[in-house]
C-alpha cells in the first residue's frame, strides 16, 4: 500500500493488490498516508500456500479491477 500511494504521488500510476484478509489494514494504512479512500485490488487469501496455478488464476481474476483502477474507469 505504501509503495502504491508513494508512486501515485510521484505521478507513477500504481495499484496495490491486497488479499481480502488485509482490506481493513489497507484502508487504515491509506488513511494514515493521507490517501483515505485509496482504491486497491483484492484477491483471495491466502497466497503463501497457493500453488503457481492458483496464483495465476487469482492474478487473471484481478486484472480487470487493476485496469479499472489504473485507468480510473469505474
């Protein structure tokens, strides 16, 4: 979250991707960074035990959300 918000402030489009379990932490961090309401993409938790195939499925599933956030087309 920190890197994405910092990049955006530098004019570099960025999207943070968080698992559902860390949504509230992401919201809190965005607020602490002065970026309340910062939009980020969400994937299923956990990722540490997910196989490469499962991670690829999750990544493909979140691509549309990432594109919408980057292009600001909501």
